């Protein structure tokens, strides 16, 4: 009998992080598509959830809802889950004692960023405590901890002792991430201007992006802004020389809305150097949007020669070139680099990981 890989899908109903939720579903579908002969994929889901991924061999619906399940697993209480090969696209997993050698049980988890360790003040205290507690459980009980880039793995190894259990499997843009047919209408509904650069980052890093917008003669659209951050971001923009009316701050958007935003953008400026998988960078490259990013290990891993990586002080000049003479070249390079990242490729590596274990 072949292997049955059981995938945790905890955010089908209660979404805590939209990127993680999308990644888990996309990976699960890709695992079904790439399953080796004789192998199958099952899902583990919280109570009250419904999964709509074709090809799943079975679905184990637990008795607890997502919130209660997170608290239970944080304490190491995982009734009703069962054993076998378990893979989670986040830290949300039944991390308990198991026997990989004799019972062939395996549990692997994924860590996309180190915000809870590098910038805890940007997260709710409960989220920081949960992530740190789950990583401690992973150190004790996970057979492998998957990270999306070598830079994340190197930094993680400085925080906890995982020895050789850190494995690198990159993420990707959402499956089917293309510019929607109603992109113009979507941008209008978001009240976006006709010429702008997209910025990502935090209050501590965005100044370079706003200065870049001024240098390039563009307006700025900030994505993924925390709730209530608009006044603070507007102040930072004004201090950088960009009037408040030319700084457009938006929170979490749907994949289609993000694609529409990128379709109207002259460039993406990634200003954060924190250790985290750059979801928007990969999306921008996928759609051929020129990418300028501040220098960091993660950006070097992910962007490589698919964009421009510079010190924060050099961001304005780099963006000015990217929206001018360098636009065509960076668009082609980014689109070419984006082909290195796919959920099918990630799924094949997940299957390989469990085979190695």
C-alpha cells in the first residue's frame, strides 16, 4: 500500500493569514496532482470547515473549531488526529510525541517568516506567544521544519537548535494569478490613480519607498497596511516629500484585486529587510512588474537577477530607472525569474521530503 500524506488545512473558514491560507490550499491541490503512483492525499480540517479540493482520498474533520484547535495543539493535546505522514503549510500541526522509525509517523511544519522574533511589536501579543510556543513544540517533535528560502533557514538556525531538520521549499504566487478582465474597474473601486508605484513594508522601512515615488514622479500605493496605519503612513509620506493625497494606503486585498493593482503599477518597491517570504515580490514578478528591493538575504535568494536589489539610500535612483529606461528589461527578467516558483514544484519537493524522512 502506498503512502497517504495528510495535509492540515486549518484556515478554510477562519482565516488568520490570507497568504498562508491560500498557500495551504494551493499546495494541497498540487500534492494531489503530483502524488506518486500508489500514494494519496488526505486533509485534516477543523470542525465547521468544508474543503473543496478535488482528488482528496479522505477528509478527517476534527471535533474542535480552528480557534480551539490552535489552543489545544499549543498545549500538545491532539485527540482524534491519528498518525501517518502529516504535513502543515504553517506551524499549525499536531506536534506531539510519535515514532517515525517503528510506526512510520511523520510530522512536518512550515515557517514562512520570523516576525514573531524579529518584529514582535507589529503582531498581537497572543499571536507572538502562539508562534513561539509552536516553534518550541516543533523543535521537540517535528521531523522537519520547512522554510521558504536559505536565508530564512540560516536565521532560524540562530534562534533554535534544529540541527539538520531545516528544509528549504519555496512558495509561489497563488495558482492562476493573472490580471483579471475587470482590472480597470477594480482599480477604480479602490480609488487608485493612473500612475503609481506599489510599496510594501512597515512604518520603519517605507520612507525609502515614498522617496522613490517622489523621485520617479509617481504616486504611491501601499499594500498590506495594518488596520489603522493610514494616518501614520501618511505622515511618513509627507516627511519624505510625498503629499498625503498622493499616498494611497490599502490593507489586505484579494488575489484578484492585487493582480489588478499590479497591472496598473510601474514598479514594486519592497522596503522591508525582515526575514520573511516576500509574497508580493513573487506576485509582481509573475505579472512582469519591475521589482526594486532593499538588500536582504531573502531578497537575494528570491529575486536573484529578476530585479534590482539595493541599499535603502539607493532605492529612489533605482526606481527612477525602473520606471524609465529599465522598465522593459526588468519586466522580462522578473517574469523569467518567477518561473522558478510554482506550487507543483513545491509539492514535488514535499513528497521528496517525506520520502527522505
